[in-house]
C-alpha cells in the first residue's frame, strides 16, 4: 500500500460527492479537500491568495485554473495532508488534472472514482437541496433545519441557492459535461478509473467505494 492515498471523486452536481468524500476521509483518516471549502477558507483568512479569490468572486467571475491549482497546492503543504487526501471538486478540467499530476509527482493519483447518477435523479436532488450560507452544510427540503431555515451546525441561514433552480441546474450539468466529463476518459486511459452507482443509499454507496478501493490494493 502506498504511503500516500490520493482519491479523486468525480460525479455530476448532486451525485453525493460531498457526503461520500467526508465518509472516505473518515474511513482513511485523511482530509476531505473540497475546492468550495478552500475558496471560503481563503477568503476568510484574507491572505494573499484569499484576496485574489475575493476579488474574482466580487467581480462575479469564475476562479481561474491557475488560482485553484495554487490553492490546492497550498492545501497539500499542510501537515494533515501528508498521508493523502480525498479530492472533491478538483480537478474540474483537464488542465487541472494535468497540473495535479505535476504537483503530486511520483505516486500521483491513487484512484479516480466516478459516482454515476442519472441526470433526472440529480435534478430531483438539487431542486430539493438547501444549503447553509455560513458553513456549507447541505439539507433536503424535508429536513427540520431546512424548514426552519436555520443551520443545526452553526445557526447560519439555510437557503435554496440560485444555482439549484431548475434552469441553473441544466446550465451546470451542461458545463459538467463540457469541462469535467472528459476526466473520466483521462483517468480511464491511465487505468485509474472505477465507477460506482451513486443512486443507492449513502451506506450502500460507501460500501461500494470501499470495495473498489480495496480491490486496487489501496486499503
């Protein structure tokens, strides 16, 4: 088993990546590295990279590959990432995947797991999703916290994000197919791809993830 476990988790928005990445991070005692979390943390810390991120977001623009790569590279310098990480939302493009290979050097990505969920299903999930504006916690419309509009973790406001509206969801899925779906072929060509049915219970998906990781001799 490699001394460093780097897991890349792909999947459409609403495929359950965040939930499963958190489970895998706990299973292997490595950090869950989410680009969304990194961007929020950088802005709060107000360091040099954070100021760049804030300027981009305030302008309503997309954070560039170069800036995202720099943030991820900085995250890998932290002590808790010495044993590896579960990557959620990164890489998002082929350019980011190639930069990640360069960043990791020898060993590289251990395995890329594609959570396969139908478009119809993810539209249903996202339309019913509510998110805490402060900590990013995710709820479904039947959760008490979503109904009360107050986060049970930090008491922040629980809202439906504008990009979880049906028309916005369609645009996001189109962007995924254009920018991120090609990564499936990228990692398949490297013999680093495993596909798991994401349209199951949370526990069943986690069990399948652990099984494919074990089958590769990584656990």
